[in-house]
C-alpha cells in the first residue's frame, strides 16, 4: 500500500496531507467542540439569569407584599352583599345634596355575576347646573371605589339652564359567604 502511495502524484499527496487534517478538524469541531461550547454558553446564560433573578428577589417580594396590601384595601372597599343597596343610595344622595343637584330616587337594577364578583346595575337621573353635575360625578369616582360609571348622557333643558343627566352605574361587591354550620368544616 505504501508503494502505491509513493507512485501517486506529489500534488495529490500534498492535497491529502492538507485535506485530511482539515476534515478531522471540521468533524471534531462539529461533533465534539461545538456542542460543548454551546452547552457552556447555555450554562453561562442560565447562571447570569439566575444571578439576576436572585438580585431582583427582594424587590419582587416587596412588590408582592405591596400588591397584597392593596388587594386587601380594595377588598375592604367592596360592600358586603347585605348592605350594598342601602349604602349606595344613601351615599349617592348625600353626594348629590353636597353638590347642589337634584337626584331622582335610586333603585337597584339588574344583578349578575362578573369574574367572581356580584354586579348590580343602576340607572340614575339627576339634574342641575353642569359644573355641579361634573363635580358630583368626580365625587362618585373618588368616594366609591367599587362603582364603575358605564354611561353618562347630558341633555340641556330647553326651558332653563339646567342639565339633565342620565347615568348608568355598575356596582361590584364580593359574594356573600355562607355561614358556617356545625356539620361544615
């Protein structure tokens, strides 16, 4: 076999001497070195991400505690099911008197459940000067955290400077909790 190699053209031998190590290097890179390098890069990236997550952990805990406090505060703003209809009517009437507007009687409307909360809709009619009506709407939004104004429609009275307001509200409250009986855990 060596005698056959000696008979080959020297250019072919030089090509083999260059091509064979190049192929071995290429195969070694693609099958051994490259996967090891990629695995090292992945481990390095994971290490950096873990360190970053660990440094952010105290801030995330503080944020979670702040959100828990905020959720508890918002839960206290929700009316209990038994007091919601009477408290809302009294609050709306008191805010209307303070703003100097005339509010028609308030009665609860359609009730439904929405994302685990009870929703009661109200349709209200009020009249008075526009600035007082706008102030009254602002007071509703700031004083009643569980109320969403769904529609406010203003209409000018043709005989006077008074404005009529048709208002649709949705009031959200937590569901009633069933009283514990001796046979329930």
